[in-house]
């Protein structure tokens, strides 16, 4: 194990985590919590930012788009960099960059300064996040110990986003700048803890391996264009969107051609022969599309139609943060008893139920009538998110753990962009006027998008129920893609 937390050979599957292991895990959980709370707080602060800096709607949208482009576009490059240059090294370096540019965002006096700061912050998160995840997946033996660590980690990520909604609303009362300064303080604490607790690891042996610069440039450009095209689809013309997405797909084809000929490819295409990995990524993309699309519609409903304040909306949605409690407490027991795939399918079906219950939303719904959907989606998130992370990284060779984590996070990010764009497009197309009745028609039509996405994700994941125990998972190897048996107790 590259991080030397405890050699795999001596890790009993049922042995409790040591104090040092808990320390490392808490550092990494702090980082993913930081990423979640940062995004959530900014979402809440956008109206105050626009009022203070005098930003147009287009400029305000770019404040969000810049982060999405940096985060989604550089994720694969960030994941592979962790494998090639050292996970701790990449984690500490890019956490420092995250700290610096978050602070610069709070000092911005012009819209372009804020946009640049958010773009670089997104890039920093794209390198930091897969490095942190791969420290866990290489630092804890595959099986119950890693599952426990990953489920605790995923619960923290969910908690960051939920808590950020409320904290962002509170901090904005003192000035939107605090939404940027608060992560600086948290980043500094995590950075100091990381330097003290995360053990150094030997520099990865790259003898005979060259850095795949052509692959890195083409895949980053391809994903940036695809995310940009999808994320901006509802804010520009169809022709612009088609050209942007088309250019992204063309570069993706170029990337595949480059990787097939590269001696040391950035992304070994053979990793995509793993059925569990591909299913986890597709299900993750669809689940993120539904989850973030639904959340966006609920915010629109509460603030646009019901005229709730930002803080009221944040507190109303806080119940969705139950996933932060259930992920480390309930989900490990369910995974141990039923396996990852069954838990994932159950979570996705619960998500579909939550969305279906919200379909008949009306203009005079009380919070009691909204509550079932909000709490059920929180439970669904706790059942799906962590196990999807486990399946997407299980059976993957240690030297490709950063890549596997980056693939999953890219799927989540791209799915969120697709979901937000799709629900926005359907909502706009189905809203004939600004009357309450017309607004309701738009919400109800758009709510079908997350419902269909959740059902499709459940269907894709259900194919894993038919997978035979002991089915091989693609590991790294030669051109033919050597196969290594995986622990299939929960491989879906």
C-alpha cells in the first residue's frame, strides 16, 4: 500500500481502524466536506454577489460555470496526476491552490476577477478530490475496511453540501465575501492536519513512462467543451450548443485515437472493460442529473412561486442532509448484508419514489407535504452515493485508483450539468407565462426529468444483480488488458 497506513497483508478485514487511520480519514473527509460546502455556500450567495458587484445575469451564470468547467474539465487529468506524481503531493499542492484562490475570490471587486478565481478553484478541486479519494482506496484494504472508510467519506461529502446551504445563508448576512473567506480558514486547518497526519509515500516509479501530454490536452479540451455546451445550453442558441458539443465529441474521438497509440496512455482504455465500473459511472451520471435537477426545481418552487427567503429555503432543505448521518451508520450494515448492487438499486428506486411524490406539487403545499420527498431523497443519496464509489473503484489496480476515482467524479459532475440544463430547458418550454398556474405547469413537467433519470439509473445498476460472483474485473496490464479476479461480494 503506497500510503503505508497499514500494509494490506496485515490488515484483518474486521480489525477496527487505528487512531492514525482515523486521523488520515478525517483529513480527507475534511477536504471533501470543504469542496461540498464551498459550492453550496456560493449557490446561496449569488443574489448578494450580483447586487454588490452589479453583475448581469450572464456574468453571474459564468461565476458558476467557471467552477464547473475547471472541476469537470480537469478531473481526469487530476486523477491521473495523482497516480503518476504521488497522491499526497498532489493533494497538498492543490489544497494550497484551493485556499489561495478562494481567498482571492472574496477580495474580488470585478466580475471577471471572481470568474477567474472560481475557474482556478475548480481546477484545484479537480486535482485535489481524486487524489484524496485514491489515498483512501489505496490506504485501506479492499473489503469491509475500505467500504467503511468510503461510506464515511461519502457521508461527509453529502453533509458538506447540505450544511453549506444553511451556513451560506447565514454568512451572506454579514457579506458575501465571507462565503469565500470561511473556506480559507477551513482549508488552512485541513492543510496543516494533512502535513502532519497523511504519511509520505515513495515517488511512483515512472521508469520508461513518458507523460501523455497529447492525451492530457485532448481529453481536457474535450470535456471542457462538452461540459460548456451542456451547461450553457439553456443560455445560448441551439447552433452554438451543437457546435460546442460537436467539437467536444470530435476531440474525444481524437483522444481515443491518441490513447490507442500511446506507449504510456493517460487513460488506459482497457479499464472501461470492467462492467461494474462502467455501470457505476453511468448510474452515477444519471443519479447526479436527477438529484441536482430536483434540488434546483425545489429551490425555484420555494423562492420563485412561494417567495421564501434564501435562509428559509436552506433550512427547509436541510433535512436532505440526513444522508450525512445514514451513510456511515446504516449503509455499511446494508452493504455487508445485501451487497453494494442491491443497496444501490434500492437507493435509486427510493430516489424515483421521492421525485414521483413531488409531481403533484401545488401552489399551497405546506412543508409537511414536501417533507416526504425531501427526506426520502436524503435516504436515497446515502444508499446510492457511497456504494457507487465503492463499485467504481473496487478491483481496480492500485496504480489506477486515481484514474478510477476521477472517472466517477467526472460522471457526477457531467451528470449534474446535464440534469440542470435539461430541467431548465423543460421548465422554460413548459411555462407559458409568469402566472402561478403557468409556473406550476413548468415545475411539474420538469420534475419528470429526475424521475426518468433515477429509473434509468436503477435499470442500469440492476444488470449488476445478474453478474456472477467472482466475475473478473479489468486490472492494469499489457495491451490485452490483463484480468485479475476481484472480491465480488459487493461488486455490482
